[in-house]
């Protein structure tokens, strides 16, 4: 059970980043801070997904 949750954590972080960018796009917010945080969250989620899948497999 815990291995499944840990393997999914990277994908969840990635989806949070995508949600942030989608929120900024649909509300018309064009702040570079929100866009940079969304991009950083996507990159961290992608790297966490790779690392956690290798560690818990």
C-alpha cells in the first residue's frame, strides 16, 4: 500500500503543477511568479516520479 502511494507521489506533484498553470491560463493571470512556480512544480514532480519509481520498484 505504501509503495503504491510513494510511486504515485511524483505524478500527483506533477498534476498540481499542471493545475496551477491551467488556473493561471483560465483566470487570465499572467504573473511570471505563478508561471515559474508552476513550471518548477512540474519539473520537481517529473524528477520525483522517476526517482521514486526506481527506488520503490
